[in-house]
């Protein structure tokens, strides 16, 4: 074959590949239900995750992100958080999950240290982001999810902020998965920084599906079970124990917008 470049084989260890496979094989399966604290639940099938993830991937590429470049992802447990994870895998870019309570210098440090070129965040995070925006000259795009939660401000009150919802409402050409190998990074999760500045832990695309082994071998999830978490998707537990198992094993999962001690058992019973 000489210098002919071999195509990468799809793998269920890689988020973009496994979503594409399941969207074709089991498109209408309601894999994720987002419990919204009294509001109507938001449900996503595999087909919807793939389509909406593709639209966000197209936008990331339009924003100029190259393979391996980073962007911040800061919101509570909205469907768009998972869709953006998928978009990062499709576009071979790297998302940096940030706890939505983060503010001030810790927020600025995380975005600077990771070298983020942009940020996707919720409208209720705009005010705390605006406070540190001036210290981030390399950050070139801001996309915000309009939620109306917590008396969130209007997007028009902030310079250069575009609506993520409008992007998701527009059709987009199918984006070819840009990954060259499973070693391409998917995300950088920052530690809590109890012994100094937070440290970024890089997770490769090829490791994502491996998290589902926790569900298969350790927790031994059964085919008729439904998973639940109220923990933040910006941290490892919700991603590794619940989300990965749901997507890889094809189990339905319920994800609360945020953790609630008072409503926990009511949600599980429902």
C-alpha cells in the first residue's frame, strides 16, 4: 500500500462512534431522561443525541476550532451538556467541564490553564463569566444556552454572546468524525485543587467506553434496570458510573438537573 493512509476503524470505546452506531441500530430508544425539578422532563433518544451533537460539532468547527483545541463547558445537567460532549468527540476538539458554581479567579485560571479558545455555558453563568472575561484575551467565542432558570439575564445584555438554542434549531451538514485515533484527547477534568492550583487530568477518546466496565463488571447492571444520578456531569462519578453505562450498555438513565437531598427518593420512586 506504500504511503496510502489507512482509515481509522470505528470503536465502541469512542463516544462519537458508539453514539453513531446506536443512532443507526436503535435510534428511538429513550436513553436519557433529564429531570428538571418540577418542569417537564427532557428526553433524548440516540438519534436525537447524534443529530444535535452533530449540529454543535459543526458550530465548533465554524468557530475555527482545530483538532485538539480546547473549549470550556459550564452548565448544570442539561441535555446540551451531553450533546456537547458528543460534539467534542465528533470534531476531535477537547471540552473542559467546569462546575457551574465556579467563579472568580478559579474560573479564569481553569480557562487560561487549559488554553480554552471559547466557552459554551448556561445563561445563569453569564454574570460570573463576565466578571473575568477581560482576563481571557485568547477566548474568541461564547455560546450560551437560554434556560430562564434562576432569573437568568438576557443574552442580548452581553457582548458577543450567541444562542446555543438557535444553533441547535438549524439543520447542519453531517460532520465526518475528525478523530485520527483513540489517543486523541476528549476532555480535561480539573481536580478540586485542595493542595494548590487545580490540575487538569486529560482523558483520551479511546478510554470513554471503558468506563462502562464499572457497570458491567462491578455494579453488574441488569438489562431491565434504570440508572439515576443527581451528581454533576462536570465530575467523574456521573460521567463514569451513570452516563457511560447508559450510552454503552443501552440502559435508560434519569439525570437530575442538580443534586437534591429532599427529592431524591421521590424521583427514584417515580
